């Protein structure tokens, strides 16, 4: 019996909903939270990740492609698709095409991936939210200035887990899981 592939959103958001800002013309994270980077890496390692082109560009070069993960990057531009391929990503023209590609993947166990992660940015989260079964959200208990916002999780989502933490730098945050049937 094949286990169904689950679509997850994963993001870190500030108390005012900000998920990103622009620094020197580049998308950036408004906070320094290494505990979240470790959480992100632990959850997504070994799974396909789906991202928009600007999220790909915002990854530090040494993390591009994200190691140990099939990196699917959304673009409809043929030239950009070629450049992405050369850089070790799998260019896909739509979210549906990305999911089709994931369903065709086979792990060392010969099975398709059980978990697929949408890792940004705001436009891709908004498009994927209606299709996702789980959202793993790092909720930072402070407001930050920024120009990209988290998706709104509608009333059919409910919280199923919450772990509160205080970062080494004194930033209160929580790892929260939301699910929908
Ligand atoms: N909760 C949650 N959700 C998200 N969607 C994302 C995150 N946090 C964090 N993200 C970023 O792009 C930002 O990352 C980084 C930013 C600066 C330096 C290193 C990194 N990273 C180090 C670890 C690398 C790895 O995973 O190997 C990935 C890059 C996406």
C-alpha cells in the first residue's frame, strides 16, 4: 500500500506576520535565529523542497542547492530553467508540475517521498496553502519590519503541536504545527 505524499508548508513568521525583508536589494530574513535553521534542515533533509525563484536566489550560495534534498524551483522562463538546471535545481513550470515530479521520485526504498515541503516565498505559500495538509510554523514572538508576509491559515486549520523556546540571543519563539484533515 503506497503511503500518500503529504504536502507541507514550512516557514518562520514574526508576530506581525512578516516572513522576509529586502536587504541590499536581496530577499533576506529579518532575524538571526540559528535554532530555526537547524529545525528547518532537520525537517526537510531527505525530502523534496519546492520554492520560488527569489527564495532560490536568497539561499546563501553554499546552500544552493540545499544539500540532501531535491530542489524544485518554480519558473516559466526557459533561459532561467536552463540556468537552474546547471546550478543543480529541478526547474518546474507550476506547483502542479512540481507535485507530479515529486510523485515520480523514488527513494532508496523504492517509494515516492512521504513528505514534500514548500519552503517559500510568500506567493508560493499562498498558492500551496489550499493544497497542503500541514504547516510547520516557527512563530517568533516579536514584530519585525519586512515586505513579505505569511499565508493566512483559514479556520479549517488547527494547531496540533507547540514547543516554546527562547533563542540563545533572547528571542522568544515557538515551533508550531498546524494540520487540516
Ligand atoms: N522555518 C523555516 N522555514 C523556511 N522555509 C526557511 C527557514 N526556516 C530558513 N530558510 C532560509 O531560506 C534561510 O536559510 C538560511 C539563511 C541564512 C543562512 C543559512 C540559511 N540556511 C541554513 C540551513 C540550510 C539547510 O537547510 O541546509 C538552508 C539555508 C527557509
